[in-house]
């Protein structure tokens, strides 16, 4: 059984999660009036964040092993997403890694936070896919996030 | 645990994976991709081969009974190999047919986990 106190506030500087967020946040600036209404308001986390954190805490109680560093990076990343981002479904793998997935009409985005690496995988409905390290995939990841936000009902 | 020397599983043989309740996607249609991570103890994905289960007179229902609350999904050995995975028999005491599935690159990518999650079918 693993109990982990998860961060819900802003990321502290000096962590890889914080660095990634600092890189990502400016990219969520409006890309024109058509998307401006989709974007985050200030530092307010997505409305689903507390529920997702509760799910991860419950999962953490029942698994053999959780990579606490990966868990914190994952939660910080989710907390930094725009408020208009749809809710992901999350899970903890046997290896202690943390995953977050979004699957809808515009595609499938799957993020993994683990001891080995933080990764991203995207697959569009027509089967076009790419994957890579999160820190090296930021422009494509931002495009994917915008697609998912635009698809939100 | 050392793999035995029995024949290499055939492509048409089914591989079963036990899915924890919190590994089921919200719509219930498939497991979450995270369900296909390696276990740190052996660096492999734990699955069960249908040929050995059948030889021992065991069914999917027997497998599910052993781990209450889990669901069972299946995929052919050929499909798993096509995703760059190696399937090795790896007997355990609890149930016949146990196999260790490892990525040939040494590490299963998120894309491969996602493809496994979408390719499996529920066996109920």
C-alpha cells in the first residue's frame, strides 16, 4: 500500500514538472479569437483536477508500487492544463508509472510519467500517430491539446 | 523464474491479461493503456497462454476466479508479436500457462501500450 500526498498548487521551480509547465504555459496563449474562449483563465486548474487526484490517491492505496516523483510530475502537468481541457482517465501501471489518456472523436492522447521517461503518444482517427519524450514533443503536444479542447462539448 | 523449454507459442494461441478494476476505461470498452506496463519484478507483462490452460483443463472463468474483481481480456500471440513483443513461457505455481511478454527494444513505448489496449477483446 502506498500513500502519497499529491500537490495541487503551483509547481515549485527547479523540478522537471515545473520546467515543462513553464515551457507549456505561454503556448496556451490565444491563437485567434476562435480559440480564445477555450483557453485557461489565469492559474485556475481544470475543474476535474481534484476528482482526478482523488482517483489517483485511491489507486495509490491499492497498488504495490507508485513512483512518487512520476506521480507528482503527472499531477503538476494536469494542474497546468487549460481549464477547457476535457477530463482524462488516469491509471497507475504495475511499474509504478502514471498515465493520463484522452480519447475522443479527434484522437487519442496518452501521457505517461515514469521513472524512465515522461512520454506522449498521439493517434488521430485516420491512424496518423507520433510519440516521443514529453519535453521534446511540446509543439505537437500543444496542437493535440488544442484539438482535444476544440472537441469538448 | 526461468522459462521452461516447451515449444514456442503458436501465433494463433490466445494470450489473456488480467485487468484490475481501476484499469478499465470509463466507457468499459477496453482497458486503459496503463494496464500494459511491465512489472518491475521481472520487467515483463504478465499474461496467460490458452494452449497450456486448455491442456490443464482450465478456462478463462477459472483464471478470473483466482483474482476476484479482475476482468480478463485476450489477444492472439501473433498480434502481440506484430507489436514487437516477445512471448516466453514462464510457469508460476498459481495457474497454468503463465507467460512473460517483453518488448524487443527492452522498453515498451506508450504507443505500443495504447495499441495493445485497443487490440485486446474482453473474454467474458
